[in-house]
C-alpha cells in the first residue's frame, strides 16, 4: 500500500484541516469567518504550494502578493492567522524551521476615508447638547452612553438594568448582543473585554431614573431587530444638524479614547477601559494621537529645560 508523504500536502489543505481541528467550535463565528477568508486567499494565491516548499522565501512571497491589494494592518492580521497553523506544522515535524521568522509586513497606504474618524472635545460637547434625551429610552440615550463609556456597539446593546451599579458608579460588561444574527446574548470579544467601566455622577442620576421599573435581565435598548445602520443614520443626522464631522457609532468609541489620551490618561488605563486584549492594540489604533502627544511632551520638556540655569 502506497503511503502519502505528509510534507507534500498542499499548504491550503493543511490550513483548512487545521481550522477544522483547532478553531471550529472554539472561537466566535465572526472570527472563524476571518480564518476561512484567509484560507480562501491561500487557495487563490498559492493553490499548489506544498508543505515541503514552505520556507522563508516562499512565505515572504505569499505575504508580498497579499500586501499588493491589502493595507498593512490587514496583511499583519493575515500573517498572524497563518502563523498559528505554521508553528503547529513545525511542532509536528512537517516543516523543519519556522518560515514566518523575521517576516516583513508590507501593504497599501490607507486611503483618507479609511482613517479613524473621531470628534474633538468641543465637537463632542456640541453633539451631546443636541441630543433628544427624553424620559423614555431612545437611541439618543444610546449615543450618549457610548460617547461617555467607549463601549463597542454590541456591548452597549447587551446592557441590562442589572449591569448598572449606581452605588459604585460603574457598568459591568460581560456579554454582547448578536445583532448580526438572530439576536440573543453572546460572549464578549475576548477575556479582556469582561470589565467594569466607571461612569460619571451625571450618568448615574440620568440612568437610575431612566431604568426604573425595567426588567432586570432584559436588554435596555433592544425592541425587536436592531441594525447598526439605523443608529448610524440617527447619529449622522445629529452630526449634520450640529454642523460637526459625521462619524459612526464606532467613531464615538474612538472619540472617547482620543479625549482620554489627550487628557493625559495612560495608554494602559485606556486599554483596560476599552477592553483591548493588550496595550499594543491601543497603541496601533491610536498611533497618530500618541505621536501628537509625544510631540507635545517634547515641547514641554524643551520649555522646562530652557528655564533651568
């Protein structure tokens, strides 16, 4: 009986099998979809690449080809998703050495409209004063909540009255809402996303009144099927009416983070508040703001030194 040389297995086939064994049922459907998209790219870019042919040069060529049509951050994600499978292949003895070592990540320059959009403090104040904060729960209250907490859209949707701890001025984040599917609670994006977010006394007064009599375990903002576009349209109308840049609900999260960073809050504290898995995520996302703050710090250092005799 003829034996099949495992090393001659196609890389895209090995990767598909690896996803099936290690990822299916262990990660969220959204994340699994990203791995499967990476698999499709392998089938498109290197359909005939065998495991035995996988070395630093062939791997770098694969990354370079992918980077021709993708931005650097997307190429970095592609690289990380492949790396997990490749390191397992090295452990299994299918590849002699790690071909991902010292890989160089390239990519297209982000277009202007892809850059992170956020409001400055004055613009945010203008937006919040234009909201219709009635005595009943509405999407304007949702906009205020996200602006003041930096929660993800799905995290804010999943909030129930029980998650509000008014005595300790905090909100507990322990779940998300499946707005892309058929509704219902889902786990958070990662372990770091389970957290408590402090809120100001004004929000305590507003929401303690607003949530009176509402069912403890039911989402505060959900009344039937919810679409991200619905809330973004409401926010967009408010922005246009207030004559400020139009941003999305996710842009409110960026606004929250940028205002904290400009106010001097540490990257570590901002990362914890946003539920990022590491400070690296925060640094990558808000690099331009951090660079601006560093320039401001340099000016401050120079001014401080110039007065010393």
